[in-house]
C-alpha cells in the first residue's frame, strides 16, 4: 500500500465532524454541474450545507461521491439522509445523529428506519429499484453489504446479552467521566466561531462537559433523564463492538456559531448554542428533503474504501475501463474493490471530478499521498479544484508546516504536478485563519491544533489568456530533474537514518520523538509520485530514462552502512518495475530456478510473498497498552546470513491463506476472519519483492521472511525491551510452505501518456512570427529551485525572417497576463504561454539569427515577486460556458446572516478581525508610506468595514466614494446595505452595491446623484498610486462571486470585448451591464438611494487576508509586552489563564495588577 502500515493499538471513531461545514461548490461557476469527490468524507454536514447554500433555484446538478474507510460512518450517513428524505422529525434525527444516549422514542425511530433499509438492501439490484435510488447510490456491492451489516447490528444491539450491553455501557461511562474530569477548557469548538473564537471558550467548554456527562446536547433535565439507551450508531465501527468514539468530539463543532455570538447583546448560554445548532441542522435537513424530491435531485454516492485505494480504482477505470483492479478496500481487509457495473458505465457515476475535497487526510496519510491519489481524478477543466487541510501541529511553528510537508518548493511542486495553491500565487486568501493564528500564538501549550486549508488549482487557470488554450507541458533537463527528484526522495526518508534524525531535530527533540511513528510514506508512495510527475510532464521515454538513470546513480553513490536506503533499495526497485515507472537492468538477469522457484516454468521479475503470522506471536503488541506503544509502523523483511532487505508496502488481514495451486503454478486464496481484531486467527501479510532476492543473495534454505516494527525512536523506546534490538515480531523460513507462500506478481498495466507535442496553436494568442515550443525549466545549482523558464520561438514567417535575419532589430517583449508574454518583431507579434506565472519585467533574450529563433527567458513568479498574478490578483475567467472568479470564493448572500451593528462589544472582535488582513511586511510598507496596490486595497477595505459597522469614526456610515488622492477625482461609489457573516470562511462580507461613474452616466443621473452627494452623508476614502487600477480588477470578482438570479446574456460586454474587466482607466466602467439594476432590494432601504437602483450592481466585498504560510501575520508573540511594566517576559510572557486577554512578565506583576484586573476578568 502507498501509506505506511501501522499497528492499530487504538482506533478513534469519528461519527461526527470536528470542523464546521463548508460549501463544496464555493469555487465553481454558478450554473456549472458539480461532480464532487469527498475523500475521508466523515459525516454529511458539508453535503447538507452545500445543498442548503445552493438554494432551491440554483439549477446546478450536484453529484457527490462520499468515500470513507469505516463503513459505520457511511451507514450513519445513509440513515440520516433517508430519514431526512422521509421527512422524519428533525428533533429525532438530531438525537440519532449526535446523542450517544437516546430516549426510547428516538431509539424506536432508529430501529424502524434501519429495518426499512435492511429490507431494501439485499442486493444492489434491489436497492436500485428502491425509492431512495434516484438520489442515494452505492459505488460497489461491498459498500451496500457493509452498510446493511451495520444497520443489522444497530437493530440487534437491543437484544444482546446483558454482559455485552454492560461492557458497552462501561466503556462509554469511563470515557465520559474521564472527559468531564480532564478537560476544563476545550478550544477546538471555538473554531466554529471564527473571529469570535475566544469569546466562546467558556460556554463551549461547558457544553463539551455537559455532552460527555449526559450523552445529549440538551441541558433540560427531562431530556437528560429520558436518554437511557446507548445509541448503537456510536458503538459499532472498524474497532468492532466497543466504545471508540473520539474523546474530543463535540456536536457543535460541525455548526456555525459566529452569528450567534456576534449578534448577542448579552452572555451566550449553552441553551442558545444548542438552539442555534439545531436550527441550522433543521434548515439543512429541510433543504435536503426538498431537493431530494426535485428533478433531477442531487445524487449522493457511497464508497467504502481507503482513500488511496478508492482513487486508484477510479483512476484505473478511467484509464483502462476495468471495474476490478485487484486493490483491497483497506488495510486489515482482503475484500478487493470492484466497481459496480450498473454505476460505472457511459453516462453513469463520475470518475473525474471538478471538486475533490480531502478533509484532513493530510494529517493521516501525508500531503504528498493526498496529492498523488487525488490529482489524477481532477477533471481537465479550468474550474477544477482540490481542497486539502490539516489540523495537527507536529513541529514548533504551525504556519511553516505546510511548505515543509510538500518536501519541495511550492513552485517546483506546482510545475511538476500541474497544480498549485491559489493563495501562493495570488498572495491573499478570502478565507480567514487569523483566529487560528491568535490561538496558536497565545495558547501554544494548550492548543494542539492549527487548521490550515489550501485550495489547489492549475497554475495557468488564473490567466485570462493562457486559460483559453492548451499550454504545453514544460521540459526539464534530465540530469537536473533526476537530481531534484532524488532530493525529494531524501527529504521523505532521510530521517529513517538515526544520525540524520538526531541532527535534524536537535531543537525540538522531545516532540520529534513523540511524532516519529507518524511515518506516512513508503517507497511505493514515492514511485507513485514519480508516476504522477512523469504523466503530468508527458516526458518521452528517452528523457525519462535519463531522469531515472541520474536518480539511481545518486542513490547508489550515497550508499553507506549507516544509511537505511540500502535496506529499502530492493523495495524501491521492485515498485518502480511493478508500476511501470522504470525497469532497472538487473531485472534482465532472471532469478535461478532453485528453492521455492525450482518448479516454476516462467520466472517473473517480481513475486508476491505471503507470510502467515500466528496470533500468539502478536501478543506482545496486542497486550501492550496503547498509551505505551502508540501506533508503531510495521514492515516485512527478507533476511539471511549475508543480506537484509526491508519492504514497507505491505498489506495485512486476519484469517487463513490457503494454497490451492501446484508447485509449478502456485495460487493462494484468502479466507478472512470477519471477527478481525476480536477473533483469534493468524495475521496474513503480503508484499512484493524482486524475484532474484530469493535465489541470488543467500541460499534459499538460509533465507527468512520477517514481520517487524520499524525502528523509529518512539518504537525503540517503547518496544526494544519486549521485542529485542531489531524489533522483529515474527519470522519464518522461506522454505516453510505452511507459513510462507510465494506467488508470481504481474507488472501492473499502466497507460503511458503520449509525449507532449512540440508546438500548440491557440486562437486566444497571436502566432505571426513562427512556432512556440514548450517552456524549458532551468533549476539552480542545487537543483532545488526554479531559476528560469525559457520558451523558444522558431521563426517561420517570411517577413519575420527578413526582419530578424538581415538586421540588428531586437525583439520587444511585453507581458500581457501572468503567464503570457508578447514578442514583437517590427509589426509582427507572437504570444508565448508559460505553464506558470512569470516575471516578465525580468526577462532576457537569447537570439540566434542564423538558426532563426528567439528564446525568451524569465523567472517564475509567485505572490511575493513582481508581475505574475500581481498583474491581476483577482481574475474572472471565461470558462466558455460561464464566468468564474479564480482567487475569490463564491457566496450566496441570501443565505448569510446579517450582522447586528448594535450588538454588544462589536468592536472588540470585528476591528481586530478586519485589521488582521495585513501581514507584518504590509504593515511596514504602510508605515513607511511605500507603494503596494494590494496593501492599499486592504487599507481601503478596512476603512469601509470599520465605518459601515460604526466601530470607528462614530456613527454607522453606509455610503462611500473612492477618491483618487492625486487627481481628487471620484468615479466609484459604494452603497453598503448590510454586513453579513461568511460563516464557513470565518470572515465578514459587505453586502452592497457599486456605482461606477462615467461622464455619460453622470449626465443621466445628475439630479438624484447631486442630491445624494449633498444630503447622503457620503464618506470619501482616499486611494493611492496604482490602487484604482486594482479596484477596477477587483470589482468584477466581487460582483461575480455573488451572482445568483441573473446570467451573462448574449449581449454581455465581457463576451463582446473578450476581456474582464472591460477597462482599468479612471472614469470608465469596468463592469458589464448584465447585473446592473438586479437584486437591488437593499437599495430600497434609503430614500436617497432608490432612484439610483437601476444603475448599480450588487457586490460582496470581503477582507483579503495575508497567507500565513508565506508571511508573518498579526503580531509576533515576542513583541507583546507585560500589561503592568511593559517588559518582555522573564523569560516569557504568560497569559492570564482565565480570560486569555492580558499578559504578564512575572508573578509579581500579575499580583500587582489583580485588584484592577479582577473586575474585568471573565472565565
């Protein structure tokens, strides 16, 4: 398997979500059909919230494929969705979904619904004729059988013997008591409050303790007393029949509580929190019920399987049409994934997706594994998007961990795989995580999570020109690319070697040791990464061979007795061969027919080795406490007197391996023990190895097959006394036919992409000079960073040949867009498209007048560099079917709650929130009065937010005009109708209207506009150098993001002129007229605004936040001062443990301030 196998000493069941719901269509155009893949999907909160956010009139087709490796999660999801479709009482559904203790009425409803589902699910054919089939589908027969098994368990639990019921109840009671005792304060739930997070610590901690004390979310005594039955949907999971419900779970984490706290005029209570969450749940379920009866309804598909295995199966179907790849559904299972032929057929279930959401799988399998698995499933469209997120903090600085987890520079990764984080290129994000930063900096010792979400898109998709035509895949020097890939390989695995581990973690040793078992990558992972890179770059066999020869040469040159690489080399070579990535020459020398191979007619390159590990040999692991050994990684090895080779891509399951073949044609079938961990069967492990190891290194009679714990620092500390120095759990002789089976292993069929074409022509770009080739990537001396991209234009046009060949004319270069440069040769022009945003101002030329070519060499650009996306950080892209914002997410304003500007202590949270837009760098620029367009935009947005909310400057102001400081001209007026909570993005929206002023329009609206200027209490905001141009770029995005009731018609000016915005000049209108005068209900609130309603366009303005993994955001924690003496700390400042709002350098200062601070301090 592509992810490291670990010993599952403790399993955590996640039946409910630990982050608030998000809209999964937030980056798609308004009407585009959404094929959405949710990997590690968890509960259906985001599915329900997406459907509710879309609204009943969206017209968008929605198709969700929900994948999770725990069938219990999906069984609960189908249970909820079918109950919602049946219009069951929301109070009952809430109880079943979130309470681990149920009243009799809810329990009866649960059992009745399960019986109904059992009756409809004897087979896929029967399910597909049920009333639920139009909107709930199963991807595999196994999925349905597993869900049906769980529904049966739920029904039968009430009839279990008292001893088993007592054991279940005892497990729940133990964890309940422990949680109530240990967790005085919890911080994860405050994430659902966004910028108000710190205000919710007290009440959400109380609600957490109440939930774990009573098993219900209610504080009503009657409701608590009535909940006497354990909810069976919290009992059964992959861990069997026991309490495995995650100890940190809180039902309220799934919901949006910012509006509740932000609009409160007093102290929020637990009852209010529960009421708000229930209200949202009711709205979501109601929306789902209505949509499920629409035509067509949103389809929700379910797929039981490990995320990486499911992705491989879907990709194989896409590439070869096979329904059965031969991949197990997950570790500890032998069932192979077989896609349903009824679903996966022409016009059936999607296997390419324009949205892939990976939850926080990054924490569980590693970011590169997430990308390796999911990128091949993205549809090749401009709007396709992948979401990745993480919660865990492994090192000292959570803000830096994202780039560390890539194991290479983001620009390099973006070009290698054709996907890049949007905020890395644009330099801002409209999703706020500044509340995470505040918690991280202020409460490091108490907060173990940091929520980081990244949005990945094709790097050229944000270019309005390059996106309209195909861009050639870049080319690399084979030697350089091989070196780069070797460095990534070393970054992934170097800390397997003890000396390198200790050296790399000297400053953070204790945490590094504790986290050392979290080893995500195997050699198969890296091979699949190579395959992804090769397929994306579409390299020729000749170039790829050069790349791999360089890689292997570096690998062999670095061999040493201290390096773990020597032990994993055969694993690496075998996986390269198996996946069709590269076949080393030593495979040409076939293994000898001796030992277990003696009777084989044909000797393959690879064998599959099956090792049976008797259950008693696992006792040392099974009987060890989870808190002592953690989850150590496991591997198999082949060893003899002179050799040791380690294999990490192994698969295991409990049961029996039964030999049914002959010595010349060996075959094995596997009989799985359905009791799994609760049974007493042996553990059967299998892995792939090069065949020659069994005959050429040591005599077969001297070889052994082992099953071992990897010697991580954490595993060594916990298990060396029990297992010995090499941590071997079990081994058997290769020649022992009762415990070791040897099978031929075929090389996997793979679809090798055709080499990229040499030239491409696009109607969106001029090609008057000749033919433009692919961009050649040049790496730096260390082969770590991209120094330049070079495109060669071969001159074929006769006029251009005459100009270029017979004179000293120098081509002129201009940059048209982030990825596109224009080469001008006299009056002849040629547009050239790079596969990544570039800095055209730093271009240099290589001219070959005899060979007749022009080479344009430029550095790649990202947000902190000139040009690139800085030319227009807010593009609106023409997808040919619609328009779409690229760097600003969409919102449905009608679904966002309005801010009450009269709420209590509004300024205490809103001012810091909008003030946190700027990075430390930008604040420095502002202080020094340096010019930066994005910084100026943020400053103006800050002014609009604080004045329209009334938290600065006195009364609430809702009318704003942007005035150019240099010319004193004003051509843009904003009418702010409401401030709204953008709940899922943890930020705020100014819901308003924009009136772009032109000379022609001023003549038309002279009378009402003059009255507005004289009587409307208009606030003028000064804009500075370059800012007005940026506003002209930004306005179309702010308009497009909230478009819902109108379309761009045939007469749209954007379509006619082929550009968005229409203009960037002062006193001109950058917007098309399609949205003018639409959705103007907010303009009717003010008398002076009404007559201007036909001329305005609705906008949704939001803060533009700095990117925390690129720049320092907010105050450096070391810059805080003591509240008493203003000192820096002795040695560090400590925060008041009650209110978390003041800091002291010492106990003496805290005592001195207590009399003054006590009345203000609130828990």
